């Protein structure tokens, strides 16, 4: 039984590391999409070129940011 317990603990540790790395990936995705929003909204505002596509990209980026951050949070729980 000792060998089985050791393998079970190793599997649990690997699963924990895998979840942490996957959550880190989604948190990084959230940061990148937020940075993309910032660039896609601020640059057109500075150049006075505002159109509907800019706002659609900003809304899509915000949704992607929130979804990826919440998914990462669920993975960690």
C-alpha cells in the first residue's frame, strides 16, 4: 500500500502544478488582452480617428479579459 500512496501523492502534486500553470496562462492572456484594449483605444483617441470597429475591438477585449481572468480563478479553486 505504501507504493500506491506515494504514486497518488505524486499524481496530486502534478495535477496541482498543472492547474497552477494553466491558471497562470489564462491570467497572462487576460493581461495581454487588457494591454491590447489599451493600445486599441488610446491610440485612436490620440489621433482623433474613432470609429465603430475601435469600440467593437475594445468591447471584445474587455470581454476576453474578464472571461480569461474568471476562468483562471475557477481553475485555481
